[in-house]
């Protein structure tokens, strides 16, 4: 009986607490609705700044969007437009935020927020950059935008941060190029693999995948020769030998050296036999 009474008391307390919370939330929403409907734009601007300080992104963004046409052309216009961009960014809409940062930096080139807007414009592309196996258009855009930023602000305090991001973005492009070129090898299109891997190395000669890629050119040449019609085999095995010398000359102690030597030996055996 005592336990039952305690449970009833606890249930009532939870009910009162929930009702109290609902009342508070309704009051807060009601208060915000009144601010939205207010024609006192000074008051509305003040409240928007308060919400911004509190990081209440939805509310300050909503208010600043209302105030944007009201204060256009005034001393407050750049603050409002910058905070609109900020609001979209903090709500995770990087595409729209990037649009507003870009618009801001072009409209207010001398604002105190302009450097930050230039940086955030590039950063929105960075945040939208997908994983390496997907299309890298946003990655390329981020690299271009950050390069423009460092040219415009060579003494920026963000230089180390930007350089770190640029390395990350470039590594993503290298990985994308590596995976795309290797795909041809994986599906057995060795002729296309040789072309694609060469192009990848041309674009990124210092790639961390370089050793493997140079080896894959050799292996692709060997497999292409091995699977060719007889009339083309001698020429393609000779090409394999040439690729072997290229590979072993650059990586004499490679972990792929044994396999490379075996392909070289098989290629030479065929060439000598054909002679």
C-alpha cells in the first residue's frame, strides 16, 4: 500500500512537471510570436542580436530575414546579412550559406565581416565536400576558394588552418584519382588502366599511391600482352619489359619487386622464343 501511494504521488509530480514545462515552452513560443509580429524594428533587431549571442540560430535567422529589407542600405545592413549567412551555416545548410557568404563579400567588400565571409564561403564548399569515391566538384571549388582567400589575405591568422584544409582536400582528390584509375585494372580493362593510371600520375606525381600505380602500369602491360592475340603479343611483352625497367629503376627495393621480376622473366622468355 505504501509503495502504491508513492507511485501515485510520483506520477502526479511527473504530470505537474510536464505541464509546467509545456506552459513555459508555450510562453516562450508565444513571446517569440509577438516579437515576429512586432513593428518595433529596433526592438526586433535587439532581440535578434540577443538570440545570436545565445546561439539560438533558428530565431535570430528568422528575425534577421524579416529585418533585411527594412534595414537595407543602412549601417546595420552588413551585420544583418552576415548573420543571415551565419544562421544558414549553423543550421547545416551549407549550399545556401555559401550563397549568402558569396553575396555578402561582393556586396560589402569593406565590412568588418568581409574576411570572415570570404573564409566561410570557402569553408562551406569544404563542408560540402563528399567522400573520395564520389564526384569532387565541391572539393575543387573549395580548393579554388581557399587559394583565392590566401591570395587576398596573405597575413591572415587562419593561414595554418587553411593550409591544413588544403592538404586534406588535395589528398581527397589524389585518392579519388587513384581509385578511379585502379577501377579499370580491377575490371580487367588493362589498356584503359594504363592510360588512366598514367593520367593520374601526371596530375599527382607525388601521390602516396605512386609506387603501387607504377607497378600497376607494369602489371597491366603484362596482363594485356598475356591476353592479346598472337600478332600483338611480342610488341606488348616488349612494352612490359620497358615498364619493368621504369618501375625497378624507381623502386629497386619495392615490396612488388619479386612479382615484377617474375613478369619480366616471363616477358623475356616469350620475346626470346619469338625471335
